[in-house]
């Protein structure tokens, strides 16, 4: 007999949320994020160390026997929701979730198993940052490019890899069907201009790069991208919630004709509609995180539902924030544009909403009209 998932946050999860939010309030203010996007170092290394070494958050999905916290995707979702609220420029989703999930799917035995355990321990402690060398736009289950394996080394070019510039180790799929670990220092990583400067992408060129096999690429990449897509919805939820909250706060303070702008009926209707969208997104994102945590048969379905809905809500919330903040919302100094760029970039990450709707239709055998 199946049981209904409990989507409410536990006391421990709420305590985790409060701790992460306090840290981000102190160390990730919008002005600081904006300054970093204009520099040559978009990643906030100090904040990353606080999240990893100080709080141990990079190891939430790693078993305790491998140096992690042994937590679940529910806790990771709480962290990502808060990171989304702050558009924090740290490689949490790409390293602590996607790269970690790929490693967890790899074999446990022999030399590969020892390498897997070593890398998971390094990622869990924050000593290393990992990046799965698959384009950020790749949806779960979609084809992905591979490098060419030659005499134990890899050659090839991989594009649009998120946070590759911050990575110490690259997890590279090869044409023999294997997933290989490559030191980032042995690859040429060239930054590419991204709409979202808080999550930069890069082009990776491998020229006879030494590589060590970890396991089979297909199941590892599929698991990693599924977790990435599912927990991305929590990041999008945090982003949308910040946009709604800050817009309501601004409209309460901003006055026109000697009355708060938020008192005008047309704006009330827009905010009410947006609030309903955010509430629905919260349910979809939480359901995806819970499905990933429990490992049920409906994981793929829950992730597809969340991503089919999340992108539109996040983009709408960010657009409303820009528009309803009026003249100040259009300026570079106000952080609203950071949220709009993150929302737009996230709408392409790990598959578009349309791609997830197609997967969802296939899962429930819903055929398109003739």
C-alpha cells in the first residue's frame, strides 16, 4: 500500500534553512554579487568555503562512510532554495548535486571504486569542486556529446559546461561508454559569455588529457541530470519567492498620488496571480525533491512535472519584479536584473519546459493530436 509523501518541512529542515539564510544575509548581499559579476572571478570562493568547510553542505548527498552528511535531496533542496533567493555565485548545484550524483552511480569495486570514494570525499569536504562535462542545456535522458578515448587519454571538445572554470576535477563521458575523471589542470577551460554571469559556462578542450575510468557514463549522466533538473526547481522557487516578496515590499513603500502603489487594484491582481504560481511551484519542487529522496518509481515523473512548470513561474516572477519596481527596476544597480538573467538561464538548464512536457506526455502515453 503506497503512502502519500509528506511535503511539509521538518524542524531540522527549517533550522537548516535559517542557518543558510543567515549566512547568505551576512556574506552574499546583492551589491557584492553584482561586483563579482563585473570581475574576472565570478565565483565567490569565500562563500563557498563557508558553505562547505564551515557548514558541511557540499556533502549532504554523500554517505557518512565516505565523509559526507548522509542527508537526502530534501535537505539539498532547502539549501538550493536559499541559494536561489540570493542568486549566490557558488557551484553548489553543479558540484554538490550533479557531479556528486554522477559519482554515486559509479562502481564501488576495485580501482574505480577507490577513485570514486576519494573524489566523493573531496567533493563532500569542499576540498575539490567537480563538474560533469555535459552541456548545461542537456535534459535527463537526452543524448550528450562524448570525448574520444585514445590510449588512456581523452581528446575532444565539450561546450556550455556550467561552472567548469571553478572545477578541480571534470567528469567526462567518453566514446567507449565510460565516465572518466580528468584533472581540470590537464584540460583547456575557456570561459564563454553567459547571460547569467553568476553561473558561468565554459568550453573544455581535451588534448591527450590523462583520464581515469570511474564507471559507465550513461546511467551516471542520466542520474546526475535527473537530480540536477529536480533540484533546480527548488532554486527557481527561491528565486521566484524573492522576486515576489521584494516586489510586494517595494509596492507597499512606493507612493503615488499620496497612496501606496500596492493599493491599486490592477497591481493587486497581478501580485495575487503571481502568488498562486509561486505556491504551485513550491508544491511541485517539494514533490520532486521528496521523490528523489525516497527513490520511488515516480522520480522521473515528479522531476518532469516540476521542470515543466518551474521555468515559466521563475521568469514571470523576475519579469514582474523588474516591471513593478518601475524606473529603479530597470537600472544595473538594482539586483532585479540578476534574478531575471538567472531565471532566463535556468529556463534552458537541464532541458526546457517544452522538453520536459514531451517527456511527461510520453510517460503517461499522451499522444499529440493528429
